[in-house]
C-alpha cells in the first residue's frame, strides 16, 4: 500500500520545485515520521557562510518578518501623526478664513497661513474680474487674460502639481516667478471658475505630479464658497 501522504508522482508529469512546495504547505506534518529526511536537509545562512539548522533558519525568518512588521507599524504611526498635524493646520487655516470680512483680509490670512504652516515659499491668489486691480495679496485679472497665459492649468478644473512652464510660473507669481522651482495650481470651484490659487516652492521636488491633492482640492472648494460674498462686498 502506498503512503497516504507521499507526493503524487506520474510518469508523464515532471515534479517541479513549486509542486513540492505546494504539497509541503498542504501537509505540514510530512516530516514528523521522517527524521532521516530532516537530517539530510542542508540550509545555508542567508548571508552566506556555514550551514545552519532548520530551527535557526526558522528563527531567522521570523526575526526578519518581525522587523518588517515593526517598520510597517512605524510607518503607519508616522503617517497618522502627519495626518493629524495636517488636519489641525487645515482647521486653523479654515477658521482664520471664516473670520475675515474683507477680501484683502482673506487673501492675507490665506497667504500667512500657508507660508507659516505648510512649508511653502510663495502664495498667489488670482481672481477673475474687471478692471484689473490689486486687493492686498490678491490679484484681480480679466478671465480672458488668465486663459491666454494659464489656460492649460484652468482647463481641467483640477489641481496641477509639479514643475510648470516658465511662462506659467511668471504669470502666477509675477514678482517671484524666476525663483519658483515647483508649484501647485488649483482652479477655484465649484460653480463658475472664480480664479486660481497657486502655491509655490523654491524646491523643484517639493510639488510633484504624483502627490495627492485632497487637501488642495478641499481648500479650493472652501475658497470657492467664501469668495463670492467677499467679491460682492469689494465691488
């Protein structure tokens, strides 16, 4: 009678390492009555050197997995702390914007909050209107002019991050365009576009096309709801 737990073998099938591995996974007690096989197993140290016992190899694997789990847990904790800090900074910024009653005060609170708490160097708030004007830290420009210079950034209604064209940098940041290395540009929605918020950094790697834009989109939506009342009172 054949052994009930022996790997199946057929003359027309070639036994592969994967097949053996699958079989042993499904029969964890295979070596219990096979001491001779255990003695003949040869394992080398994962970093080279002399042979080690099966138990030593198991302990080594468990130790490596434990270290990987600790690193993953530490990364999750760090992410949670960053998210908590981002939430608190965002809350403070939104409250500061809600407390303003004039357009110039809102633009100043926006610029100050972003530069002080979000590690950016430049802030530009562009609003569509006529005639062109400067209201504190905000610029009022005709919509047609903005679409002529930054139409590609306005077209998608979504945040664009990364290294923009030099002409776009200079239009978004007229006084600091040459110093900007990367930026995030966010059209102000919902509803008809009211303008654009641009946030710049001297570091070309600070804003990347692969970065998340949830916070930026949320901030643009808040501004899109606050600005109409400020624009009416400013007109």
